[in-house]
C-alpha cells in the first residue's frame, strides 16, 4: 500500500518531519504491519514537496481496519485530504533484518500489457536497482493501471554519479522513519 500527498513549493517540510516524529510510536508496535516507510521529497532535492508512505501488511484484517475504520489514516485524511491509495500485491520481498536502517528510497514503475512476463519485468527492475546496493528491494504489481513497481531501500543517499548513471527513471525519497514492529 502506498499513498503520496503533494504540497506547493513553499510548503515548510519541517512540519512533515515534526508530524512524522510525533506519530511513529503506534506504527512501531502495530501487530499485523510488517513495516511502514515514512518518506518525503523536498523541492530543494527533488523539485517538489511531498509526503509518502509505503506499507507492507502481514494481516489483511489489520490493514482493512487501518484503512477503513482506523483513526491513524483518518487523521491523515483530515489534515491533508484523503489521498489516492495504491493497493499493491507483493511479488518479491526478501525480508532483510537491516530494513530499519533505511534512509533513502528509489522507486521505479513499468506499465505492463496483457502479454507481459511479470517475473521477467521484476528481474529487470531488480537488476537495475542492484547498482544502488540496497538493503531491501520490494517488487509489487497493481492493476489500475497495470504496472509493476520496484522500490529499493538504501542505507544512505546514493552518490550523484550513481543517480545520474542509473538507466531507469524513478522517484527518490528520503526515509524519515522506518516502523518495523517485531
């Protein structure tokens, strides 16, 4: 599951950092959640201001309660409006113990057609992301529109040359906090 909230260029992103800092504890202990990456982009670094969250759920009932009945998602919607939510199926995820050390993320997507080899596209995205030396790479698929997405979680900001030489377009995020209940 992922959503993104965009802000104008003048928005003070320190407000988002403060908001994240004050709201992570419930996620750090939420049974049924595998992890949540609290991520952001700033106009200075990425050309736009946004707040995004990427979740992997262990328990569908907890996910449903969070999205439909829960106060946490309702609080986000009350503050910023209800965001569009991408509901994604995980195709590949290795579950490394060091995921909590993630500080940056890179996400790329490929629109897929009816006859696309999903596993082949997944391998292409993973091999492209491998040059980033990620802690973790998660590959997902969603159907509106049909696309495969690959998100790599990194322990530090990639060097400019690596970013410039990467032969796939995507989005870069700073990971402000990683919740990973045990």
